[in-house]
C-alpha cells in the first residue's frame, strides 16, 4: 500500500508546491499520518500501511514501528506548511511539528551519542542497531531547521555527529570515490560500512538503493546554508562519477562498492537524479547537470514511486524551487 518514507516525500512535495486552494490535500496527508501511528509512540508514523481482507488500510500487523527518515520528512513538511499557510487554521502545523520532533528526539536519536537511529525499534543499549545509522537518514539541513524551530540545541549535536560520520567514511573507506554505504555501523569507536546482511541484504555495505539519495540529501545543506563540511566528499563523488561514466548519465549503474566497482546493472533514475543536485556545488559542472537533467526528464518510471518521488524532489532543487522553512 504505502510506507512512511513515501508519505514524508508526498507531504514535503505538497507543502513546497501547493497553492492556497490545495492546502486540503496536505491536510489529508496529515490526517493519514496521524491515523497510522507507531505502536511505540503515536506521534511517529508506522513504517508501512497495507489493506486488510476487507479493504481497510491498516498498519502492517505485528510490524508497526517507525522508520526515522519518514518521520523527519513529515516533521520538515509540517514546518514547510507552517511557513506556507500559517498555523491558525484547523491544524496547528507548528505545534504538530514540535510534537513529532520531540518524539523523534526521544525515540529515534541515540542521545548519548547524538546519533540518528534506524527507527523507534532500535534500543540505545543494543550494541548493533542502537549504534548504527542509515546514511540517507543523515538529513543535514533538516537538523538545522529542527534546531531553529524548537530551540533544542541537541539538534546541533546531531548535525555535527552526522557530518563527523560522513567525513570519517569518506576519509577511511571511500577516499577515491566519495561514495557512502547504505548502512553505517560503529565498532570500537570507529564508523564503517555495515557487513552484508546487516539489515536489508547483501548490498548493505555498498552504495546502493538507500544511499543513492545521499548526493541530493547531503548537498541541500551546502546549497541552503553554505556549510562546507561535506563539500570534499561531494566534490570527490562528482569527479568520480563523471570520470567513471565518461560524462554520460546513461552509464550510471544502480549500485557500486565504495571503491567504485558496479554491483548492480541498470540505469535507474533513483541513482541518476540525485547526482544533479550534488553537481550544483560547482558551476563548472553545468554541462554535466544539463546531461543529467535531460536523462532524468526523459525517463518514464510510471510504476516506481521511489524513482518518481526522488526525480521530482531533485528537479525542484535543481530548478531553484526548493526552500527551507
């Protein structure tokens, strides 16, 4: 049926793009989120919704905990909605944003380490999952926005830790490519790619379907605030992917090892479109951006929500229409 990740994307897209007459659609998305809370904290969203035998939409039975990125995108969308429409109507967007942000901080952040966890199901004391993170959940600009909205300086610590993790992986594991793995674990005080089978499959330690979003997610903070802490990694990744593909977006593969070996053939928009955003860090990349844009808008992924929502959000950024709340 759907997942909280998709729902967060939809709420952000709607808040950014909708006019005053379309506020009703955002409010409908908000009500769906509120109707499908996590079993661990109803202010968070259960990660997946399905239809039961009668056709009613329910949380997946026995698996109604949260996924951190979906919740953070929902929180960000509520701050966008507050900026777009104000909070004096039927829904107090700002109060709702602060409510879910409190829940995220309490349930999805390892506060002793300021580390973003995988979801509200990961206990801090868990030596494996309580000490690990998903690279695409390191939403750098979100954290700055959350700090500004709440006045809670713990979000600054979360942002600083996220940058530290990114820098560590780049320096120690992907100095030649700038690529980031899907999942990152902590071992003996150091951060490193997860081993195969850590959570989702054999590619958990590769640049794969989760981390394909990092060129878009990480670059936003530089574009919106000028923070340069991820810039060396982003520039290395841009240089590497251009050289690896001979400047042809059609040659971008759907996954690589951190050393740059292709691990999955294909040319999914999920991997192509985010590189448009990371290329924006340097004006010398303009021709490369143009080629990526042309490839992105020509590709039709009619049955793929993941590729299509990433496509649309990166196009909003590259066209200059993304804004921070």
